[in-house]
């Protein structure tokens, strides 16, 4: 089998996988990818951690994780989420704190689905952590670049990730 | 008069909203499907070096990045006036077959499959991926394995699968090694085994069970648009073929798309409605549509004379024996998708058997010039057109992109209207009905990721019933 021959992506074999989610073309939606880029350029990456800028393709990575015989012990999703907080507020959430529902399952292309995250945690035993930031608002048209409060939150989010999940940092 | 609104709530309001307008008797008077596309991308491109676009456009969509990547590369080839090396064409097509395998497996089994495996009327709590996995665990394992392999093929060829940058104006930046070909052959063969299994499984266990649903569900009659090469199915290269509902067709090179396709605008949506220019007008009237055509799998299977790989050709012949040409039933998109899955796997095996695939001369140099270039591929979700114009420095002056979902905009609206008319009588409807209406949209596999994504899962489908004065008289949530 191909998997036995070494075709499992490296990120499946790590202890911790950090996924930066969002569209860099849409303002603060690019927070997740920006955090990944900042981590890559400012922190030594421990051997047991993988960083991945998944853009708007996170659903595929989650399904691949569900498939793989090897999975990370912990999955960290970095994303922008409207929780009614002051702009730039960072929050660390668990999947159970998300409301139940079929979000994103109506179409394949709205992702990640909270239900898939729940299943990864409950059925596959992967610890799922959500690291989110509050945006003052997303643009309605293509407009790359983060707002000032969200840009300011990037190094704070990276420090939090490194302190919490980079055991050698 | 009442309105029923099906609306997944996302951060950008109206991401995909279905409004069903009822008359005074409670029957469907009209429907509108609002799909919000990524706006402002063309403007964003202006002034940039055109060679940057193939690596920017995969950011438009995390679901079909390879389609945008390759259509953009082809448009750049045309802008620079370069004929790429033969091996570059082969590598682009090979990677694309991996992407098609990855995408079609996902759609048939994971996204639309639950409608059939679990039954169209099943409650959502079992009509999902986990539902399938629990009902048919062995199949679920194989499904996810094949999808994984398709993705890995693109990764071996391109270094990364999600935001590819390996295809460049003038060719392909990374030759494939003999060692990698050995790995890829193993992957492609396993994908072909799975595609063969999937077709046999669907014909034995799924399609017969729902054949009556397929035959009776929301029938509409339209034309079709797809790519052919010498009349045969091709997903990467060839001429476009526009077929009218009577089966007559005309072939034309992609760069002449504006001679054949016009765009209609409705005041209630930003998304345009492309239509066949020669029809002389545009109408979505169910009994007498004018200018409407469809793209995506069923369209491609309809417009081609043949499929140049043996197993897929045999399936095409059986399909045509059962449903004719052109086949019009909307749910046949799923069947057509499995024929294409077979083709993609067979074609991957074929390309890897070509000894020229390891030729290291994968790229030609290019020089900027003032020109217009059009690149067309068949994306999993329909014909994808990238049209660029540059100045003498190679900077972008104008960009026009037509994606598969846009081609299907009119047909999606018609299918939803037909489904709603058949399912809502005298004001009677229920939650099961909502899924049956959504099925009409899912058949087309519309791509909506361009706009945003959603994390919190809050009440994504909402039914509002509004009276003629605009007052909400009922509010149902899923």
C-alpha cells in the first residue's frame, strides 16, 4: 500500500499540527495564514510540530486527517471568528464550545465544519483547539491585508501558540 | 403571498440563499438562488505582472485551486505567445487528473453521496459523512483512501497540493524523476482500481435504487458546454463545444468564447447569467427556456463523441443507451461524475506509461509583450475561462474570469424552481422538502468557497415565511 511506502504527509506524523485558515485576499480573513507565516519566520520550529497555511482548503486537510492511519495528537486551527468581542481579541476555544449545527455541510466549500471537528476529536481522539481573533469586519470585495487591531494580534497569537504548543520554545 | 428563504448564515450575508416565492394559493410563483461570488478580483489583478497570476489565483478557491492554476498558466502562455514543451503539457494534465480524482471522489461519496447512500429524505443527523462511515465502513475507508491518493499525486508532482505554484508561464518548473514515476504509477493504478469499484458499486447498489427519483426529479431541458479534443472528452486542452438541447453542436477555440457566450444580468444578484449568444435572447422559463446551457460533468459527457480510454468509453456507451444524448436529467450529473472519475484514473495511468514524462526540458523562457491571452480548462465544476490582457511590460490591463458555477447559474435557478414547484403544493412543505430542494443545487457542485469560510456552525439553514407586507409569520431553523 502506498501509505506503507511513505506517502503519508509529514504533517500527519507530527504530534501537533497548526492550521492557518482563511482567504488572504479578504482582509482579516487572512489572519490564519499570516500567523503561520509569522511563526515560520520568527520561531524555531520544534521537530514534533507542523505548520500549514491551508487557505480556504482546510476541509480537504481535515478529511485527509480523518483518513490517515497516523494523526497528530493535537490539532490547532487558527482563524477569525465573530464573537462580539473588541477587535483584536484573541480567544482559545474547544470544539464543544461551538454551537451544534450543520454549519458548512450544506455545501462542501464552507469550512471547516464544526461537526467534522467534533468527530475528529470524539471518534479519532485528536485534541482540537481553536485559536481565534475578533475582526472589526471583513471586506465585501477582494482587499488583501489585515486591519490594525488584527495585525497587532498576530505576534500575540504566535507567542500564545509557541508558549502553549511548542514544548521547546 | 409568502416567501420561503433557505439561507446558510455566514459572515457575508447571502452567501447562498434560496428564496421561494409562493402565490396566494401557496404554490410556487418564483424562486431565486443567490450565490455570492468573490468580487473585486479582476480589479485587484490590474497592474500586476501577469506571470504572478498563476500563483495568486489558487487563493481564489481552496476547493479547485488546480483548475485556476492551470487555466491561468494557459492564459499566460497565450499572452507570452509561447508553445510549451510536450512534457510540460503531460505533467500539467497528469497533475490535473490527480486533482479530478481527489475532487470527484469527494463530491460523489462525501458531499452528494449521502443523499443516495442514506436516502434523500433521511434526517440530516444520519445523512452526513459519519452516517456513511457508520453504514458502510469499508467503502468509507476506500473512498477516503482514493481521495487521499489523488491529492498525493498532485503533491508529488507539484510539491504542494493546496496552493500550487509548479505550473509557470512557458511550462512546468519541476521535472518528474523516474523514482517519482514509480510511486505515481502505484498511486494511479490504485485510483483506477477504486474508480472501477466505485462505478460497479454505484450501478449495482445505488443507481437502481434511486432510478425513479433520478428520472422524475426536477427535469429541465437545456444546452451544454464542454471541452473536446478531436471530438473526444478532454479536461485540460482542446476546443469548446456548445451543444443545443436538440443535440446539434458547434466547436470553437476557447479564445473566441465571447462570440458564443453573452451575459445576462438580473437586478437581484451580482452573479451574471451567461447564455448562448446565437439563441438571440435569454429566458429561464421552464417550459420554453432560451439560451440556457449547462457545464460540469453531465455537460462534458453529453458534448463528447467518445472518451479516449477504454473503460470510460464502455461506460459512456452504456450511459447513452440508457439516457440518450444529450441526457437532460439533473441527477445524472452524479453518474457522469463517476464516468469522469474512471477517465481521469485511466488517463493518469496512460500518461505515466509515456517514457517522455521524465523529459527534463519542462519549460521555455518567456518575454513580456502587449497581448491578450485566453486559457480554458474543464474544472471539476465546469468550464473555466481566464482571459488576460497585458501592456508591453507584461503588466495586467484587464482580466475576465468565468467559473463553472457562473455558467450554471441559470440552470441552478431553473432546477431549484422546478424542484420547488414539484414539492410544494398548496403551501404544504416540511424540513425534508428543504433537503430535496438543496439536492438540485448539490447536483451542480457549485463552488462557493471563493467568498469566505465559516467556523462556528450557527444555524446555517433558515426558513423564513414572509407575508406580502414583508412581515415574518413563521421562522423555522434546521
